[in-house]
C-alpha cells in the first residue's frame, strides 16, 4: 500500500462525503509527515453507518470483501492484493466512537481523538491524534521491530511516553 494509492483512496472516499480517519502504520507516518517504512495495508476508522458506502466506494476501485464483517472490522482487497482494513465505530452524542471488538468488548475512541491531521506526500489527511494512535498501536498485541520503531518515533516527535508493550519474539 503505497502513498499514492493511499491518497487516491482517500480522495475517492472523501469525494463521496464519507468521513474516515487513518489509523495504524499509515497514521503514524502521516503524523510524522513522511513514510518511514512499507505498509501491507491501510487502516481506516469509519462511521458504522457509512459501511455500505465505503464498501461501494472501494468496489469502484476494485476492492472486494475478503474477511470480517459488521459490526466488527472487515478487510477489503483488490486483485493485486492491496488491503484496506475498516474499523467501523458508532458515535455517541458526546462524539466518542465505539468500536465493537470480536470478543464482544468495546474499544472507545475519544471524541478528541478524531482531530488528528497528518501529511501524506505533503497533503493534509485526517487521522487519529498521536495519543490515540499510540494507545491503539501498543495495546493488545505484540510488536515487531518495525512497529516498535513506529511507536518510539511517534512518542519522540510528540513527547508522548511510550507505554509498556509486548515484543514479538522470533
């Protein structure tokens, strides 16, 4: 998933007036203002009610459902293997986004977390804030060397303490 493809997909989605926010590795790179490594996918936080519209918009770019499903995350993949992981959240009156995890639990994206802005190839893009991306990236799974470098760079750039996390062992 290269930077030009990310911008093309974001433009295509935004042209349909669908709100999305970068999460994952592309959010970190956008918040750092440069691509620091290659990415297997593009993680997007979306509004639950926009799910069908997102699927339709990405289908226009050759993406089809490859896994997952509502109300949980789902993956869309094109014929070349480019993957978009969508994480739909329902929004409360206070602006918090509630994402339903596969285990039945709820992951809360705080309202202020949707105010992030980053840069991909010099273009401003919506993403989660550095603090929220840090929590999302260090909670619940082990990190390999690349992902560890991501969170350390994010913490350094924004003065955010890097929380303890599990390391992926080889």
